[in-house]
C-alpha cells in the first residue's frame, strides 16, 4: 500500500528502458511494452549535472521529516513524485538530476 510511480517502458533482455533510463528488473518478464512501478522514496534527486535525468522542480510539499517533490522530466515532458528527507529540499524552479 502507498504511493507509486508508474512509468511506461520497453523490456529487453531483463532490463526496462523508460524515461528514467534503463533499469534492471527484479523479475524476468517477456520482452516488449510494459509498465514499471517505483516507490517515490526510490527516486533520488541530486544537483543538476551530477548524472541522471534532467528535471525541473515544479513544487515541494513538506511533511516534517520528509517531503514530496514534483519534478518535471525535461526531455520527456512528464512529471512524477519523489520522496526526500525534509531537510534536503530543492526550491521550486531548480534544475536537478533524477535517478
């Protein structure tokens, strides 16, 4: 139970290619179109240029010990939700790297 990030992907040889790059699969599935699920806390945000996929922070919702970040993936024009510790928040409008 809880929040999930669902991304369309193409599976080939045990890996899924999606807007976040190529990810290893925990279970072997047939090659072809698929949808992958990530937990928001599995997504990391780093300063722009430090590797990962370029994204612009649309907004942040602070919950105390953690926060929900809404980054827009620049190349894919798609947004998702990431969960971060509350003390490491970027500012809305910041360019960051997502992985």
